[in-house]
C-alpha cells in the first residue's frame, strides 16, 4: 500500500488528524489500527467505573462538539460512542485498516518515504503520523513471584469481563487514576478488597452530575450556547494551572483536597495513611467522590507497606503481613515515557527515536524531530497536561501537521524536518518555562520525569501559549528538500 499520509492510531489524535487533513482536501490518508475497532484509550479501558476526569464540554473536538453528553463528566461508553459517531459523520471509517499493528517504521532515503511494517503488510507513506497516545501500552510491575500466582492477574486496561469478582478476595496494586475509579465500582461485590498503596494521591471532589434533558435541548437548538459554556470551562481550567507554578497558590486546592478527605474519612489512622506528604501537583491530581468512602467499608483494607513478593495465593508485604487473594488487578498505569514502538522508528542515518533520545527526549514544537523527515508525533514530548483537556493540545499539534502537509504539497517539497538549532531553541524555552514548576521541586518524584530528572512529559505553561507557539508553521525553522 502506497499513500501520502499514514496515521498510526485511531484515538482522538489519529481521528482528529485524519478529519482535519480531509477538510483541507488531503484525502490520500490511511489510519493503521492494531485492534478490531477504533477508539484508542477509550476502546481499551473498559474497566468498571471508567470515566473522564475533564468536563465533557471540554473533552471533545472543537469542530465536533457534542450536545448530547448525559453527565458533566462522561463515562467511557459515552466517549467511545462519541468517537465512533465523529468518525462516521466525517467519513473516516473507509480509511481505517483494522488489525494492522505497526511493528516498526524506517525512513527510506532513496525513495524519501517511510516504510511502515504492519501485521497486514508494508505501507509506504510520504508522511508518517504517530498518534499512538501516552496511555496505550500497560506498565506491568516487576514483583517477585507475580507469575506464580495461581489466580487471574490482569491490568485494568485489559479487564476480564468474563470473570466474576462476586465473593472473591481481590488485591488491587496501585492507586492511580484508573484504580480510584474501579475500586469503588467493585467494592460492593467482592468478598474482600486489599488496596496496595505506595504513595497516596491528592484527590479533589469530582462533583459530577447528570445533564438534564432541558440543558441538552438548549445545546442542540440554541446556537452558540454550548460554545459559550465550553469557553467558560476552558477559562476556569486555565486558572487551575497557576498553583503548579506559584507555590503560594497551592494552599487553596490542597485545602479543598484536605477538607474532602476529612469529610469522607473519619478514622484518624486511615486518614493519616491517605494524606499525601508531597506538594500538590507533583504527581497527577485525581478527582473522585466515591474513592475515599469505598476505602472505609468493612470489606476493604488499605495496605501501605511495600510489596515484597507474591506467592500462589497471597501478596506478601515488607511488614510481614500476608494478604490472601483470589484475583490480582494491576492499576499500575501505562508506559507513557517509553512506548515500545519508539526503538522501532528509524530515521535518517539508521538512528532510531530511542537512540536519538538516549540522552534526553526532545522535539520541535512538541511535534517533529530533527533527523526524522516527515514524521509527526501527536501527542509529543512536553504536550501533556495536569490541569485541563488534552484535546486542546492535540488540536494545536494537528493544526501544525495540516499546515506542514499543505505546505509540502503547495511548494512541491519532498521532505521537511526541523533544523537542529530550532529544536534546541524550543527545548531550551521549555526548560526555561519549567523552572519553578512543582514537578521539579526537591522531593518530587513521578512518572512525569525521565531518568535524569527532566520533565519531558508536561507542558509548563498555559495551553493558550502552547496553541500560539505550536499551531502555526514557522517555515524558517524547517529544512525542506
């Protein structure tokens, strides 16, 4: 298969890129999807209680707003259905090749094209877009004896819907964004639940509510109302960035979180175990109204000692306790900073992305990389967020992609890649903005940071500044052939 643009992934990033290219009459596009259906993160994560922690109005494409959200924070089935509706409405489905898992991609200098190796055959493309997302490949913990456990063991993103947890003793390893959603959902049905916590998260109240039929009617029939509400939510969310930069402003959100904990957990010992000792924002801030109450139930035990090993029928912790279990569920997150495809993407001179990033991850405009012609990463380094919707960032990167592909066609260029000095200047600007951020404060440790303590995951500023910096194509920052 020979195409102009190949896009890997069919989540928000991949679908959004295909739609926006199509709107610019760039239609020789194929989307390569390893699964049998589209949706990315929102297809894979079907655990009980799965939902978005960003308000529904903001967690949607600006060009395809949804007046029919039934809750202020949408659940996974509704978001997945929304993505399917958007793909069908914009006629993207015929461009998707399902069961085409990408095993690697190599730049062919002679042909000036990408050779993409997939399980469905080789695809050659002038432009390659990696839209695989940061939450697509599970991170599995290295725990001695885990393979010796006699019962089922599965990651939250690979939920065993064929397995009934009723009457089971369940061990949950991890207390991140997924676990605080499925723990309250499974607590009422299991016989006993042991939650293994390494570090307590900061948890803010969710305050989710149903969207009334009257509201949905207004959104459908009165032009501009939904856009106005979306803009108001966007503005409020932008203000939530300020505490990440200014330590003096953290007292307000941390005070809300502490009062939330005190109101829902009355046992002093449990409350102490759930109280974070690090600055709010250092790690991902979570939102839930149900997590704390679930931990107070009689059939739940919070284990805070580190796990030493797993035996056939139990989890053993460093304090000498043995925790019997029939099922182990891993809520251990994803390989956000080391996706397995990165070593298999080989650019000019035979260098892989992994080798190019061996010292530190870097990209120009968080989207393109020197030495990798016609390659676009959506999302890319330093495009993640801790306070608002990732869709805002994805749309800025997609705009950059669309401008770039359009310019290649109009100018008759074969290739483009960022100049080394332009990429270095962009990364220096990111590092400058990163100074003073909570993520780099002493004692802060999270998956946001690489092995050298650099934050190459999050954008250290307001999203409107990212859009202004990334959306346009600055031709002088690129080398064209």
